[in-house]
């Protein structure tokens, strides 16, 4: 299970979020559906064959008009798949899911006759940071001598693109809706999530949105857990719900401000500690290097004193006092051995040293 699967399965239990999703990708179909009669089929009416690879969410929605031969209302099955990463084979996967669900309906007796097989709407809900670019089409069956046509296997809801204004098809979210709230959370930095969650609870505070709020809290919690030190900035779901019931928005804001302030202090402290550690490490490295340079200069001074006397040695160490490059000190050592007189050595060092 991907990290976002569990929260999303809870989120899409909410009727309004589910309806907004269907209306976004299939508005004319949505007008003919009774979303008040939507029901989950994740574990019902399917055989073990279909359940072995059942998609993330499967919902049954009755149509407003029309009946089957058995007298029951016609319905549609909506298959929702939640994706956080790219999957180039998504069209083939959705084709397999559709086949397995139809086979399960037939084998269970839920759709006995050909006319009882429902229409199926398949949707990929993508919440990843990168745009969804996988093709939604795959080749259909051969029909005579004609080449197989490309069949569109799913519609895409790209939350990141929608949060920026519109997706590739030019579709836009309903302001203040459930899908817009979810898109905002998915496209915001982790540091902003606790406060955005508080605003979402206020915006969707009705009794019928409890599953939506629970799913949002789960989603934010899973996002913060992947960021060290941020999970503590999120009060538990019970606190959110209690304060919402008590209309304690100001208290909740104060609580969030306090926890976020503590997190900021901890983050600053961690940054200072990390900076100090890095500074010490750099200081040690610089100290070792400087010690090597000073030791090399002292050695060259002693060698110069043995060859040319104390006067030349003191001038050699003075000329090399500001040198920081060990390779140039090695070159100075070669000159010390090659020069016949102290004056020749000092002239060479004066032309090439930093103090020359």
C-alpha cells in the first residue's frame, strides 16, 4: 500500500468529494446519477477473483432514471485509483481492473444478463508533485482488417495541476469544495499543512463530512511523519474534532500557534547545532591544513639555516609566512636545494612568494 492509499480510501468515503470528482471528469454523466444512493463495493458483490486485484476504491451509484430487466434501478460503477508516482502502464492496469470487476459481477450473479452489466467509469486521482503524463489509451481488439483503435481507459484528476488553476483539459475546481481543499493541501509545503488543516476543518465542519475530515487528518499526518520534527506540530484528530464541536476556533488556533512555535524553535536549534558541528568540522580541517603549512615553513627555515646561515633563514621564513599552498612550499624546497647561494634563493622566493 502506498503511503497515500489509506487516507484516500477514507477521504473518498465522503459523498461530496466523490461527487465533485465524478462531476469534474464526467459532468453529463453526473447529472443523471443519484449520489445520495452511492455505496462502496470494495468487499461486496465481487468474487474472490476480482478482489485479488481490486482497485483502490469501487463505488456503486444508481442512475436517476431507467430500470434493469429485474426491476432494479440502473447503476454505474466508479473505479478510483490513487497514484502518487508515475505509472506508464496505467491504461493496461485499468483495463485489467475493469475486466476483473465485470467477471466478478457475472460470477457472483450480480449481473446475470448482458443488459445487467453496469457502465463503469474509471478515474486515476494523482497527487504526485510531477505532472501525470502517462497515456490513458491502449489498443482495443482487432475488428476485421482494420487496425485496432485506441481506447481511453480512464480519466485523470491531477490535483497538483488543478491547484495551480486548471489541468491539461482546462478543467477547474469549484472554489471552497472538497476537491479544492484536498488539492490545496497536496500542493502546499509541509510547514503550512497544520494551519491549512485547521482551515479545512472549519470549512467542512458539518456532521456529514466527518470521514472527509478524518481522511484529511490522516493524509496530513502521513505527510508530516516523513518530515523529521514536523509530526509534533499536528494535534490529534480528537482535539480538532472536540474544539470544532465546542466552536473553539480561537483555542485551536492558539494551540496550533504554540506547537508550531515550538517546532520553529526546535528547527532553529537543530540548525544552530548543525551549523556549529559543521563549523567545528571545517575548523578542524582548516587547523590541520594550517598546521601542515606552518610545519613545512619551519622545516624550510631550518634547512636554509644549515645551508646559508641564520640571516638567510630568517628572511626565508618571513617571505613564506603568508604562504598557504603546500605545493608552492614544495617548490620552494626544490629551489633551496638547487640555488648555489642564499642571495639566489631569496631572489627566487621574492619573485614568486605572496609577500614578494
